C-alpha cells in the first residue's frame, strides 16, 4: 500500500488522557518554526538522547525542506498550534534492513504521562504495517526506563542490551537497548509497495 493512502486517516484530532484536545498530523514544510520551538523547549537532559543537534536551525530547516515521508515520516501532536510531541518512522528503501522500520518518539515534559506518546507510536505501528514493513525497532539508552515500559506495553520486546555502548552529546557512555516488534501484515497489504 502506498504511504499516501495510509496517511489519509492521519490529520485527525484526539483527546489526551487529561482531556486536552490534540491535533495529529504529518510534518509540513511550513512547520520549521514550530518544530524548532518544540526542540528548544525540551530540557537539556532530553536533548542528549537525540542523534542530531535538534536545536540547530539548519538541522530543522533541512528536515522541513527535504520531507520524504516514504523514508522518514514525522508525526506531530499539536495542542493549540504548538507542537507537544514528535514521533518518527524511519524506513530503509533498500538493502538488508528494508523490511524493518525504526520508531523514535519525544514528548514535552508537561505533556508526558497523558497517553500522547503511546497514541503516536500506535499510529506509526499501523502505518508501518500498512506500508508492508515486517518488523519495527526502537532504540534507547538504559536509563530511559519509562519509555521502554511504554513500548513494552505496546508489544515491543527487549532484543539487546549492551553495557556502556553508546555516548550522549556530552561523551558520557550509556547502556544501549534495542527493542523490537514483529508486525502481522494484513494479507491485503502484503507484497504491495
């Protein structure tokens, strides 16, 4: 199934567990300022978990200028036109991991524990399934226990834990954790791409 067809259901509203009304939609080129404001609102401790310097305007400009939803699909959760959470589905378009997608998620501290991250991950799992992916993975550092628990509740299992394997932006080592989910692809979508 094409990603465009799968995305038809995205762009909807939902209510978080505390009753806040959220808008859910893919990233648009015009979101550059909103996205930069979001990342600059995160505590410095959260920023060390990112693989890119997300507070750099050039990084965000590049993301918003070169949107390729078939390769990287960012979903935004917005409250009153402000980004409160971002989740991405990353896909390889060829090679030996082309059947495996990767999910990342980030939520403002003020909006955590409200079911927003879980909602975003569930949406990305459904999109991955409709896109024909067979597996999903999510990477963490060891101390991201709350995030690992949330992914486990959504069906992900721990695949690997490597002690002192990765370094954050301050060159401090952390345990590396890889979790995975086998997707049950609907027969309707199998073999289509």
